[in-house]
C-alpha cells in the first residue's frame, strides 16, 4: 500500500478512471454486437453512424487504439453493405 499522499491520490484517480473506461468500452461492445446481429439493412444503416461516432469518441479518449477503431468501422461497413 502507498504511503505518500500523492500516491494515495493517484490510486483513487486511477480506480475512478478504470471504472469509467470500463463503462465506455462495455457500451461500445454492446453497440457493436447489436449492429452485427441486425438483419434489416435499413435499421443497420441507421445505426451505423452512431456506432462509428461512438468508436471515434473512444479513440479520442484513448480507450481503444485508432487502428482498431478503423478496422472495426471497416468491418461493420462491409457487413451493413452486404445485408440484403
């Protein structure tokens, strides 16, 4: 356990940040799952921009890497375009 006041504060901050990052990451995974399981092309096309925006926000907050977000956006766009 930390003894310095600043180290104790850092522990509190990092725990708070971990919980928030976990929430954002889990929300994004749920949104991705919902979009992947969507069968209707019209509904998927409406959901795609919001999911892409969500991924961009995660990149901006350094929760996921920008290349991972780019790969996910590409795969999702291909998936939506392939729906009949």
